[in-house]
C-alpha cells in the first residue's frame, strides 16, 4: 500500500513485504490461486458461516446503533430484490454497465449499492489496515453487513488488538479465517518458520492466506475489498468499481459465481486517511509507529534470516582471532591448510619452545594415554583435557588459569590433564577428539565414552569450573 | 515458571505461561474431552515423512560429537522392552525413576533416548527448556523435538525457534491448532476471550488438542517440568513416569511415558547451564520476561481498552457537551435534558437566538420533517440541532456561520433547527439527538442523515466532514 501519510515512513531494505492489501492486488493475476487443493480436508463452510450469522444477528440486536433504521431505496426505478442472471455473459455485461454507472459515485453510494444487491451473501474483506474505512462506510449505510479477516497465525500483536477494537466499536463479529493445520505443519516442518526470506513468500502466502480466502469466498456471492488504483500505478485503469471476479469462485461454484466490489478504487490514500480522522474511526496502532504497509509480522518488518547474537559473535571473534586455526566455518578445507601451515612453520622450531601447563596437578597424557581414556566407558573419575600446542599464544594465555584450575580441582574427583595435539598428533586429534583449533578443551564424563567439548572462549578459572560442575 | 533470574522480573496477572501450562496438564480434566467434529489427519505418516527429512538434514550437518553412544551399562539391556501388562510396565518405570533419582539430567536424557529411540520427542515451549535440547545434543544420540505453535506467540519466540533449529541443525516438528476449532472460538467469543472467560477454552483449542495429536504419534515424551515451578506439588514430579493423562502411539492408558529430566534442578542452575554452554535463548528473557507463553497472556493488556474509551472518560470530566453520561442516553440523558430544559424554558424568551446569518437556513419542524423524508434532494444539507442557551452551541456559533458563508453557492445548504423544548422528543427519536449541539449531514441521495462524530467544531474540521461525504 504505497501511500503518503503524516507519519514517518520506514524504508526497509530487502523487504519481502507481503502486505495484505498489496496481496489482494496481486490476486487478480496470481496463478497460484488456481492450484487445486490437494490432500486437504474441506470443512463444509456454509453451516459454519450460518452459525456465525446467527450470532451476528443476536449480537447486533443488543447494541443497535441509533442510525440503523433500514435504508430506503433511493432509486427512481425500483429494482428487483435479486437479479437472477441465466447466463454468465449476461451477468458479466450487467456488472460492466453497473461499473460504468457507478464510476463517479462516492464510496458510500457504491457500498450502499453492493449491500442492497447482495444482502447477507456479501462480506467485506478486512486486512487490519486502513481498509477499516470500508467498515465505516458500511456502517454509515445503516444496512446490516458482514466482515471477514484472515488470521494467518503470524500477525502483529497490535493487529489482533485492532481487530478486537473494531469489533467493539461497531458492535460486530468478524468472521475470522484461520489456515489449515495440516498445511501449515507440512510447510514449517520442512522449510522452517522463515522460509519466505529464502524461497520468496508465495508458498507461505498460499497456505496462510490464499487458501483460507478461497474457503471464505466459497460461502459468498460477492465480496468487498479496499483495493485502490493508487496502490498499483502500473495497472491504474484496471480496477473497476465492480466486476465479476476473474480468479475466485463463490457460493454457486464455477467462473462468474463471485462478484468483487472495490468501492475505494478511485480514492487516493490521503483522502482515505482524512476520512478516517474526520469520522474518528479506530486505526491500527502500528500506523503511529511508522508502518505504512501492514501484513504478517515477519514481512512487515523484515529481519535477516537466521541472524542472532551467536553469528555476530563469530564474526567478531574472527576479526580478533581469539583462537589459532582461523575460518572455523570451513573446518575441513581451510583449517587443514591453516594448521598445516602453522605446523610446518612452527614444527622446525618446536624443539626450542618450552612446554606449557607444567604442574604436578596436570596429568600429561601420551597418545596411548588419550586413546585409552577415549575408549573407556566407565572411568574412576571425570577427566578434563586440554588439546594444545605450546607455540600457540592463546594456549599460553590460558596456562595460568588452567594450572590454577587443576590445583583447585585436585582430589575433588576430577582429573585435569593435557595432550599436545600439534605435529604428528594433529590428524588423530582432529578426527577423534573434535580438534578444530587450539586450544580445545574436552570433558570426559565418568560414565560416558563421548567427550564434551567446551564451547566458550572464556577460559578463566570460574568459567571452566562452571563447565565442569554443570556436567559432572 | 516461577524462577529467580538476574533480569528484572515482570509480574503479570492472568499469565498462562506455557511451562506452567504443562505443569497443569497432569490434573486437567479438559484434556480428556473427546475431540468432536474435528478432522484427524493420519499423523503417523506425516511424522514419518518429517523423520525422513530430519535424517537427511542431519547427515549434512552432522556435529563432530555425533558418534553413536555406546551403552555404558554393565549388563546390556534388550534393545526394546516389550511389556505384556500395563501393571508390569508401570512398575518398571517406578523402579527406573528410583534408580535415576540422583542421576544428572544428562544421564536421564541419555537413558530416555536409549530406551525409546525414534518414538520419543522433546516438548519445547520456546523458553529455558531449550536446555533439554542441549542435553539431548550432548548425548550424541539422534533426537526429535516438537513445539506448539498456537498462532499467537510473540514474534521473538518464532525467531528463537528458528535460531534453535539452525544452531543444532534440527527440524522442529511444529504443531498448529485446527482451523475449524480456532474459527469457531474467535468468531463467537472474539480474539481475547481469555480475559473474560479465563484461558481454559482457548488453551484447549490452541494447545491441549494439538499436544494430544502430537503425543498420539509417540511412545514417550520429555518435558522441562521442574519441582521448583510448583512448590505445592514438590514431591510429585518423578524423573520418569507412565503418563497419567495422555495417550501415546498404542492407545489407551499407559501407552505413553513421560520423562522430566530437570525435575530436580532449580531454575538458577538451569540458567547457569545455559550460559556456560552458550545455548541460544529467547530474547524476551533479556527484556524482563520470566514467564513465556502466548503473546497476549505473557504481557496482558486490558481487554478492549483503546484511545477512544480513554477519550470518552476525559470528555466526561471536561463536559464538552450538554447532556452528560452519553453512555446512558436513554435513561439519564432524558432526566438531564428535562432538568436543563425546565430550568431554561422559563427564561428562553430572554435568550437571543444564535446562528443568525443569511447563509444559515432556519428550519421549522415541518421543514426538518420534509428534509428527513426526502430520498433525493437538490443539494446535501448540513443541519445543526441546537439550543440557544447551550454554551457549547454558543461557542461554535462563529465557526458555523463562517462555514455557511464559505459553502454558500457551493452546492451544500447549511441550516439550523432549534431542538430544545417542544421539539426535543422528536429530535431524539428521529434525528439522533443525544446532546447539544448535534450536527447532521443529509446527503443528496440518501434519506438517512449522518451524524458528525467529533467535537472538533472548527471550520476546517466541519469542512472535511462535508467534503468526505458530499
């Protein structure tokens, strides 16, 4: 809904906005909408709607607005209560003529004509945005009217509150449509909850919007939308005031069984907003937060898919190189090269680098010692082992903490050990001990053969102690 | 989930938190209600399909520590224990619960996954029960996770589900409520019925029934229930039990086993574990939420409250219109108006008329009656129903006269009708009079007048009203 309003417009890059009203605009040309509904249970919608209508009538009788006296026919020549068209062609021609007759009518007159013609077989499609104007116009006619909305299960909380406010303000019951559970589950279980950022919105919209919409329209002979020409400048001349719906089917089934009314097609956005303000119509509070286009929450204010603190942190760590062996994301390809390079350049000098983690409380494990430890399924004690290279400056940086930890845990039932994993031991450590970079810290629990890798780079005594205590 | 964490705790009345919800399941009679009029999709085949995807997905992102877990028991157990009797099976699990009473959550999780393999799943609510997934991951065994997407969760929770899937390389098996049941509920009772009726009916539709469908496809499930969440039933959460409420894959009582690996862990230790292991957590926690469930029940808002109602209260206090208590227009307003009328009627002869202008048409009773009856008029008419003694009508006199001058010759007639005294009853029944002044627009082609809803009676506001409807 591209429209200028007196609020700050938030421009969002990579916006995959599938706004409800824009969504309705596209329906006229969407081929997805014609896809047959496979494997979905179709509840006989008509009895459901009838039940809703009964409630609607009961509700209205107790809160009848003062201006609800029946609207008298203002036409000089009385029309038949219902026009029964024996042919699609004839019916279509009638609506083409009607659209021409109403081209210069006000939205109120168009709404009145629509409600007069179709009575209880027509409903307003309300998206939760400024198309609330349609409800105000319907209310002003004094005629009874029905409203339906698509609850996709992913709307903004503000929109749910707005629906509720509208129901109370006008004393109506909105006939909410909800997506089919089986279809939603099949989609989100295979593609996740944010597939629209990667695959585009078509599949998600089909499940959460188009199919529920089709179910709603199957119970109607006509519907009323808030589509406007100024929302789609490219198709400016193609939104008539009234038309036989070219896409959807109505109550009687088949092409031509549904009539679509667009009472505000010729009104521009600014005038809609003036109308809402003048008539003190309730509006969605998202508008005052700068939202111009309103639809499902993830598509109204898009967030980069999958981004969260952890990924940001990885980037930050790469930049500061807190571990030897860079590019952890490409562990199998680049890391090998990195480690080989480091190993080679340091290998010759290894004889000259003093060993680290030297303490009577730190057990130095040989290759066979670590192999035996890994094979055991029951051990007398838990073991904490650091895989290190003495030349690695990050291992050197943690030496003091690790030695302090070993002293602290002495005789507590946890053994603290070290295993030098560079040079000839590197391949073994990578394939069997989860070595990805130096240092790598592993805990071998007492009753499990699988070591648990310490995931953090906080290598102070308290953090390491918390790790051990959490798993012992 | 009553728990002390190092974040600001927000106390929320009427909170129906997800985990508290799970706690109550053990005693909920609603859960036994038969599912009427609902289509039951053969869940098993769908789950099988998802399982295939889980396997395919996992092979691509196999974690380094995913080597098969070897049995650490000295006496090897049969791969599957087939219990011929419910009683025997129940006894077995009572014994296991005793054996595991002092075991760590990791050991309990490992035992559960070892015993039930692909027929068990973790129930993940989107809160700190993510710890269950971390424990399962640490065992190195394959595991399944399901969550209840009620259709009303916080946006932050949906993002958290997605982050967890990516972090662990898993697919969560989401459950969604049945469309027919949700529609029936919200169409008759609205979207916020839980503030008035309590949460039971809404929870049954959005949580309990989808949960039952999920459990029907399993032989066991794993929850994050803890004793410290329900001090009153402290001794009643075993680490493993035959589920007393729900049915599993084989149907009937006793067909489902429930594991509670963190029953004996307190909240602070759960949070220490999450921080130590760098487990992703729901960002709502850092915003001060202790209890997380559906969005309306996590931070309740008074039902139906919005700007308009607040404004009415404000207007009542400032009396911007004559005829107070508009909400009780039929009872109190009559008394008010009668009172005002009576006290003013005697002096009406001494109050000069207002809205005197050559551009304002003064309508008689028969004039306004004819205007109201017409279905087609040469022009739209704007009419003010007034009382000359009303100070609010007096306050708007200048604006209305200016408006009339502005609209002269534009195709809109501006008029006045004195509606106090003898004319009051007629104006109330036929012209929507509720208080003075009342401004009506009679459109050109409609017999129904439209009442001006605002109390902004300056020229520009009135002009906007006329232009919007002419």
